[in-house]
């Protein structure tokens, strides 16, 4: 009884590993690891047979053998075949010849009949065909044993029958578990895929909506420009407004592309954080002036490098700085702070603006979350995905009516590493 449980346990154990090796990895060592795990299971089964009757071992070795073959393929099947024969030979006794017979029949049935079609079977057919297969092979083998060596049927009938049934049930259960795990995995992948598609299509719908507005406005101005009796001042005004609207349309598309394009394809470059933050501060200066915001720089390091793309780096901090300035409609102070610690570069954007509630902070980075009348709700999302691509982290600290601090920590890169 004890050994029966050990057999069942060691037959079921590979299924756990199955999940790790077969489902969760795409590695090329998949087959090797499957073969190894099922071989171990076979050897343990044979080492702790349920009973040993006059040199004939009763154990569940064929369960991992068949499972390994079905889910690992030809090479795994052949490997397991030789593992069984080698170990059975090592154990000794007449049972070896029976094992040669059984496993060879199984190998042929598996390779020639089952493997080509197995994956197309329904779950019911998979389970029942495997149960019937193992039961038949066991029965034939027992009769063969009897007629060749004339001893095996001395064993109590109860033992023989329950051995055949228990093994069939075990393989049925195993197939069911494995198929269940596979189905769960497929479902998970589909769900993930659908989510991504959904958010992309939502995004596309909103982008086209967002882009249409500035285009309509621009179209209106151009129409106005066509009229002959328009004075110079008005004309310039219309042109400025049209340009501004076109810029807005362009920035929406840029934001969208940064999000939609996988960052892995982009070639990384060494970014001098000080230089690039100086650049961002300069770019933001006119916008800050317009809102009576003063920009201050507090750089506590003279040299700091990270890996990323300059274009994205600029976009990330311009988006965040823009939000900070927009959070101070009555003017205020925006501090750019750079520091380094434990091979991390920390960049802080500290504003004295309207701040955010805890709920607002939680929703930051969610596409289309905006509290502004003309907001797109894409700025922080893009900034978050850029920071993630640079293997960094964002922390937000905010107090309503006092201000907000965005802290971005990015792993440093020693200049020689990249060159
Ligand atoms: P948008 O700027 O178009 O609204 P964002 O994704 O850039 O979209 O920002 C989303 C929202 O997060 C903003 O509408 C604003 O309410 C809030 N927010 C972002 N940064 C700050 C900040 N520094 N201070 C206060 N609120 C902010
Ligand atoms: Mg914004």
C-alpha cells in the first residue's frame, strides 16, 4: 500500500514540473528537462515497486513513459524507452524480457499511431484512449508472462486486477491534469492578448478623435485665410493658431507611437543625465514663464550616465514637467533635482502646484485619465512606459494644494560599460 502511494506520488510529481518546464518556459532545453524529469519519475517508480512477485515488478513506470512521450515527442519517448530498459536490466531477473516486450510495443504504438494524432483528440478521447492503452498492454503482458514463464498468474487475482485498474486510473488522472494546465495556460495567453488588443483599439479610437479636433480647427482657419479682405494682423494670428493646433496633433501622435512601439527595438545610447536635464529645463523655460513658474535646478552630482534613448528621455521629462507647470495655474516653483546613490540616479521634479488626491495618484499612468478640459491623459502613461523601458521606477508623493514630487530612479551606467 505504501509503495502504491509512492508510485502515484512520483507519477504525479512530474506534472508539477511539467507546468514549470513545458508551459512557463520557451527554452530550447524544454525537451531535455521533460526527459530528465520523467526519467527520474520512472526510476523512482521502479525502485519502489508496489510488489515484487517472483521477479516481476509491479510498478507504474509506464505512466511517466507514456506521458513523457505524448507531451515531449519522439526524442523524449526514445530516451525514456532506453531508461526503462537500462534500469530494468540493472535490477535483474526474468522480468527484464517482459519489460523489453511491453515497452517496445508501447514505443511502436506511441510513435506510429498516437503521436501524429494525439493533440487533435478531444479531452475525453485522450483520457479514455490512454486508459485503454495501458490496461491492454498490462493485460497482454501478464498473459505473456504466464504463458512464457508460467508463474505470474499465481499472484492473487485481486492484486492483478487492482494493479491494472489503478494504473489506468492514474494515467487518466494525469492526462486530465496536464490538459487542464495546458488549457489554463492557453486561456491566460488569450486573455492577455485580448486585453492588449482592447486597450490598443480604445487608444486608436481616442487618438483619431483627439487628432480630428485640431485638424478641424486648422481647416477653419485656412478657410478664413482664403478670404481676400483680411488684414495682416488677423492673418498672422490665424497662422499662429493653425500652427499651434498642428503641433498639438503632432504631439498626440508622438505620444501614442511611443506607447505603441515596443522599446526593445530601439537602440540604446548613453545618456548624460545632467546635460539632458539642462536641455529639458531650457525647453520648458518659455512655457514656465507663460504660467509665471520659475524653474530651479539642484544638481547634487556632476556626472551621471544611464542607458536609454535621448528622444524618449526628453519626452518623458517634458511630459512630467508640463504636468507640473500646468498644476500651478497661479505660478509657483518647479525644482529639477538630480542625485545619485547606490548606483542609482534619482531625478526629482518638485512642484508647488495643486497636488493630487490618493485616488488620482493611483490612476496616474492609466491611459486617458485626465482632470484637464483639454487633456489627453496620455502624458504620464508615456512617461511611465519610458521609465520602465530604462529599467527605472517612479514614485509619486503629493499633497492637495501643497504640491507634488515625482521621483524617478534609474540604474546608473558606468561610462566605460557602454563604450
Ligand atoms: P493630461 O496632462 O493630458 O491631463 P497626463 O497623463 O499628463 O494627462 O496627466 C494626467 C493627470 O494627472 C492630469 O490631468 C493631472 O490631473 C494629474 N497630474 C499629473 N501630474 C500632476 C502634477 N504634477 N500635479 C498635479 N496633478 C498632476
Ligand atoms: Mg500631461
